[in-house]
C-alpha cells in the first residue's frame, strides 16, 4: 500500500487542480465583473397632511397626498481611466383630501443620468464628462442659483480639475425650460472649491450664465439672459462653532421690460454644538422688484426651484404648511425670491448621533412691499425629528404650524387663520 502512495498523490493533486482551478477562475472572473459594475439605488417617499390650507377655519378642508421616487443606478469601470454611469428614475404621486382622488405615474421615466467620464487625462488632474450629467447633485453653492430639485440630469459637458486643496470645474448644458419641449435653456459657467486653514475654511466661488435659446416652433429669440456670480463660506471658527454664508449677485439685461437686472440673494447662519445640543440661527434675503426704480431687482435662481435650508429636511423649501396648503399665494416658500426670512432653532441629540429632535421658529417678510401694503408674510413653528439607521435608511417626521400675515393675504377682510401640516419622509439608499 505504501508503494502505491507516491503515484496516487500526484494524480490526486492533478485531479484536484483540474477541478479547483476552473472554480477559482470562475469566482475570480465574477469578482472582477462585480468590481467593474457597481449598482446602487434610492427610494424616497413623502407623505403630507394639511388642515386649513385656505386660511379660513370656518370652512372645513384638508388635503393629503404622497410623492414617491425610485432611482436605480449603475457605475461601470470601462478601463483606461474611463467610467460610465447610468441611472433610471421613476416618480409616482397620490392626492386625496377634499378634492377628487388622483393617482398616477409620471410619464417621463427613463434615463435620469447617462454619461461617460475620462479620469486623469494623460496622467493629469483633469477629467472630462459627457452626457446627461447630474448638475442638480452638485448644488452649486447651497442651491441659491442652481439646483434641479429632482436631480434628473441634463445634456452637457464638464471639465474638472482636482487638486490637493482646490477643485474647479467648467460646465455647459442644455436644459428644458419649465418642462416645455419647444423651449430650451443654455447654461455654462465655472465653479471652484478651496480648502484653507487646515480644512477649517471651505471657500466656494462660481460664475454662471444662462440664456434661452430659440423657440423651435417660431424661431424667435427668447427674452431672458442672466449672469450669476457668487461666493460661499463654510468656516469652523472654534470647536463646535460653525458659520456658513453665501452671497449671489444676479445681473444682465431684462429685454422683455428693457431694463437692467440688479438683484442678489444672501444666506447667513451661525450654529454652536456642545454635548447633546446644537443652537443656532439664520437669516435669508432674496431681493424683490422695486416698482419705483428703473431696474429689475427680483432675484430668482436659474431653474426656479426650491432653496433647501436645514429646517426643511430637504423638501419642500422653507414653510411646509403654506406650500402644501391650497391657500398658497406667494412664491416665497418655493423659490428664493422677494424674501426676508429669520430662522432660530435648537436641536437635541439624545444619543449624540444617529437621531435628533429639532425645534425651529421662522418669521417671513417680503423684501419689498408697495406703499400701503404689509410686508408681513407670517410666522411658523416647526418640530421635526430625524433618524439615520446605519447610513442607509433615513426617516423624517415634521409638524408645522403656520400663521399667515397681512402681506400673504392681501385682502384685509379675508380670514387669516393658522394652517397645520404633518409630513413624513422616508429615504433609503442601497
């Protein structure tokens, strides 16, 4: 028996090798394939309930609804420092309340984003991206001038420089204007981020130009051309004390009125965190058009989309109750335009991380009011709680109480009863 062992062992080793190596090869190829394709996704569901959306408590009314969005994405490593990205988006809504029930899927599912990116061109710090790019995800600055809200992506190009302490990018895109297929908006600009003072100070600088292209149906030149220039600062003054501020200036020519554009927006926030608490306040300004001057001072961002301060938990932009309520009159809760808003808050972290409870007070005023008109838009108290479960699931609960002012309901005889809003949001990334 011992004499048989020497010839048997090599045979067993050979057979084992012939069986195991293909298996290992298959596993290695599968591992290699999995490294080339990285899948991800996002589910976002928002539910809301509004009572007294018409500011009149004598008339019983309530509204409720739901908005849902799912995104499926894939990042592809094509080799030679070339990567690809594809994302498909689908949205749905449900509306109830006193009106007829509405349900449906939005009719525009498809490629939310689809682009190629060449990294480190010729070994440099430059990269080049081409296709349907996620401009909204960049949220140039904090979104005062550019934020596409639903992050659909727009056809364009981007050249990016990534340095040790500075990232700069040049971009250009063509986007649909207000969802109308016959009109388009051309946009291009430069955006830079610098890390200074041992990363305690982050400085953003940007310039952007937007212009309507020709109407495809009539070939008439549109009448809107704008320039934005801005700066944003994020500064950790001392441990726990943080300041953020942003200033954006809008200028150009309003050809429709044949006057110059001269408008600006400004955000200013100071917050201090110690132990289980965070305390702070912010002040927001977006100029309105003074009818007594020869300029157009109305500030608005490029896409006419919401500005998202912290208190919103990312949707819908400042006050919940008025936005979701049917009594919505002005545009101050959606786009930063003709506003002066004060925000004071206190935040409690029961476990110092993972979840928190926050109380906000907000006071709203119009930036400019005609003589004899009130600038008081109202006040709001907002209580919210948010969780972060292993960095994957983030549920949010918000209760909002809003008392309208004389400037929101211009008729002095009209009711000005408060609105209440209850909102939940569920976010899951995978």
